[in-house]
C-alpha cells in the first residue's frame, strides 16, 4: 500500500518525530511505500489567501498545492502526526488542509449535499497532548480532538476508516512510558 504521512511539529527532536520515525519504519518493514510530508521542514505556506480562492474557483491551482494533491492521489492510506495545541492542530496543518483539500479535489457539492471525493481506504491520526487523559474524558474534551479531523474533514471527504490515537501527558511521562507509547504507535502502523 502507498501511505502518505503528514507531519506537523517544528521541533526536529520532539516526541512527535520519534512517533513519525517509528510508524514510518514499521510501515516500510511491512512492505508499504511511504512518503513523508514534513510541513515545517517544507516551509509550507499555510495561509489560504484571496489569490488562492480565485485560483481554486478557476481550477488554476498553484504548483505547491498540485504537488500536495498528487501526493494524496498516490496514497491509498493517510497518516497524520501532530501535537494538539489549544484543542486543534498546529496552524500549519490546518492551513495545509485549507489549501489542499479544495472543492473538486477532496469534496464537492451535489443536490444531496456535500460529497467526499477522496477514496482512501484508511487513515490514522496520532496526537500528543500535555494534559491527562482522565480530565479529557471527564470533560469530554476528547471529542474536541477526534471529531473535527476524523469526522469533519477525513470522513466527510470520503476516507472510509479513520483511527485516532492520542498520547497524553507527553511532556511529563517517563522514558519507559514513552517507550510504551512508541510500541503502541508501531502496533497502530501494523494495522495498515
């Protein structure tokens, strides 16, 4: 399977990077072809501006967007790895989605409503957080993490099966606990 990994963390030594490397290694070991889109390393222009909107409507997309869409078309599976900041992804990832998941590529409107155009078999979303899982579950904050990306973007755009995993308290857990998290990330990659 061809799998696109979309990664959004500015620190090259972050735990998110360790997750990316673990998942990529497991996918490659299982015979999958992978392509990593490291949005910070790419210095991806994340601001959807007026010129982008005009070009979208004309069907004249900028080269950077065409390249990202080609990478998505190449893939049968998608992996998103990013931290949660203020209950959402880093702005660079949100901007990537705004600019790349455009009408007539990721979705369109019909008389019946919005129709997803992506045909990916599955997607995996892996997040890191500073807070504790008990608080996120008790206050139902977990839903704020899962639903926008899994349902509101990926499933709405046609991705058939979306798995989400959050790793909590990353800044304060022990090295042993991080190793357990990485083993779980490896297991998640093995589901492709």
